[in-house]
């Protein structure tokens, strides 16, 4: 199991819409609208790195209002 945080920049005024639109996607564990350089942070789980990439590219990035994503896989030190 791979877990990651996906940091999302949105169009102006679209953070709530993006966060709500992403909640229903399979593999999405939580979404939060935040302030700072990113507008939404999403916590996701996938079976492996390839499935994580597919989740981000095919399900999350197409959500209307998203400008840019940054995927940060969780590591255990």
C-alpha cells in the first residue's frame, strides 16, 4: 500500500469546489482546503506507485478548477 499527499493549486475561488469534487474519488482518504502556496491537500492510498500515478493523472488532475498538483509519497523512516 502506498500513501501520499497530493498538494493542489486551484483557480481563484475554486478550492472548495475542487475539495468537494475530489472527495468521491476512490482511493481518496481525505481532502482539506488550506491557505498558503497550495489551496487543497488530499490524502490518498493506492496499491502501488503505478496505481498512485494513475489515480493522480486520470482521476484527480482532470477535476475542473485544478491548475497544478504535486504528489508527495509518504515514507517511513
